[in-house]
């Protein structure tokens, strides 16, 4: 088990040492801090717990919760019973949100979209996902995901941090803490959010470091001239003067560190140094001028629009090539409480082609062999209509009892559908996969035992999966 002391406790101990024995304690404390800093720069794990299938992760997070019933989990019975009441024995007294829990009627809503089987594996996909269907044999579709969260804030937080309550480290931060970086000139954890999209708020704590050192938090890339805020030198400052400033600042921090042994100083120095190196590495990674025309055609017409989901998918591939460990894309707008027949196709047009192109691109370059790609949201949508069901429009409420995601790439069995829901698409009847199970499986593919990557905070050991989680070995190749 990997153990770290509470930062506050460690700081108090080092302060005591620094003030004792005529300062000799400060020397010992500095040596201790140097060891911790070195371990952090390379990852706290001295070795992987087992052979890893994946070296990196690209997580295409679809914020707002896509409707599994209209994309991946076809339920003809809902079409047959369209407009009839949700049976009490199917609901089983399960809680509903405040948005539909007070409805006098819960009419079932069949999908207006056609489904067909694709690939040698015969996976069933909606007509809204023609490009994704084209890579069906590379995908493992899990139809039996479930969660406790019933609202967006807790739901997204749960997927990203393993807790519905704010303050825990995100998945990418845990990986950076445990495994470190493969490229010292780029952050190992990068986040991108599709620009000009509306939906549930996406706040920085979702990619934060929680109680881990701040150096492990995600670095957000934006569209525009400066992908990372304040990275460029201001007018009148060149690279040489910036380097001289960094050296002077580092000396000041080191002198202060020798006096206080404050670990935050070391983290700050490391972040300053990374920022300096990123001034040359990030422009190279974000410059698409060396991409051939066929690549833009594959990712779709939006690929040349910085900040679009397609452009972010292409940038994700370029970052994966350069050794970035965890790449998180957020695409908001899937929260179709109403207007689903028009809103859902729009979301799919924005994401379907680029998601499939990313799989094909990684496969062509050989990166898919050691890159894990994940696509999905925070929970599912109800089989009944929220509000009034009309001939041309309806909406679906939040549904934590079952939802669908897909995975592809390193160590995942392609052309597979895992888990099953009942004919109404309301409950799981076979092979349930909890959020913590998914997190445990992701860590397992990266060579990490989820029970052994821990951090001591406020008197106890914390981990991403809390005290839960089982690796889903059935989906592994």
C-alpha cells in the first residue's frame, strides 16, 4: 500500500525539525522533502502492480447524460407500449427526480430512431450513430452501468472523483500521482471542453487534485492563440529573460524551503518549470498545419474549428502521441428533458464522426494498442416521458438505474456488448457495472491495483474507489 502523510501534519513535523537542534533538523527535513518531490515527479508507485495493457486514457465525457434508449439499448417493447403507463412492478417504488416525480402520469416513450446491427459482431446501434456503428467491432458497449447519483452535479463528480461530494482528487490526478508523466515538457493530465456549448456547469474541481498536491491537477487547454492561459511571454519579455526570472525565482523558493520545508514551495517550483517548458511544447502539439487533408476529412468539417469536439479529438490524438497520460474531453448539451427528437440528433452530429475517427486514427497509427478510449455520460435517461408526450416531441428525465457507455483500445475486448437491461430498459437484469467497478477496471488496465493506490489524508487512507469496486474481467481481452 502506498502511504503519504497528511500535508498539514507533515508540515508541522518539518517545522518542528527545522526549529530544533540548531537547524540540523532542517537538513533532514529538506532531504525528506527532496525524496518526496522526486517520487512525485516520477509517480508515487515505484513499480506497476501488474503488467499494464494501457499507457494512456482518452475519456470522451458526454456531460448531461446521453439517452441510452435512443443510441445503444434498443427496446422495441417501448415502441409497442408507447404512451401507456410505466408499470408499477417495473418501477418498483424507485425514486424519481423532482422534475418528474410529481407527474400524475409516466407515459412510456419509444425511440423514434431506427436501430440496426453492424460489424461482424452484430452490435446494435441507432441510426444517429452511423460513424460509431462503423467501428462497432472495436467497441465494448457496456449497457449495465449504474450509479447512485440522480442529479448532474453529484453524477459527474462521482464519475470523475469516485465521490458525489466535492473535494476528492479526480481520476486524472490519481493517475498523475501514481504513475507520473511520460513527457516532462507536457502536463500528464489535460482537459478540454467543447466551446460555445450550453448545459450543466463544468467546474475546475472536476479535474482538480483534491487533497493531493496541486501539481497533479488537470491543465485545461482552450481554443485560441493561447491554449493555456498566461503561458505566452508578455510584450518585452523574451525566452532568455524568462529563464533568468525563473532561475532567480527558484533560488528564492529554495532558500525559503530550506527555512520552512514547506512542500507547497516544491510543487510551485515544479509547476513554474513545467510552464516554462510548455511554452515550446504546447504550440507544437496544437499546430495542425502538419496534418494531411484526409485527416480533417475523417474527423469532419468541424475539425478545423479550434475548440470544437472534432478539433479536440484530433488534438487528443496528438497529445497521446506525445505521451500525455490522461486526456479528458467534455462535451456538454446531452440533457434532453424536452425536445429530444431534435436535440439528440444535433448532439450526435457534433460527436459521432469525430469519436469514430479518433478510434480509426489511433488504430492506424498503432496507438490504439496501448490507449484506452472511453465514451459516456454520468447516468442514463428514463423510459418514460418527462412532461407531456406529444406526437412530435418528448423528453426523458435522469435515470441512474441503468445507462450505456463504450470503451475501446488497450486491453478491452472489441465487438462486445456487456450486460443487459429488462425489456422496458428500466432495470439491469444481467452483469451490473457500478461506477466504482468502471474506475477499478480503468486503473487495472493501466497496471494499477485500485486498492493499493492510496493517499493518507485526515487520518485515513483514501483511494479513488473508496471501499468499493471490482475489476470487470469479462470485458478484458
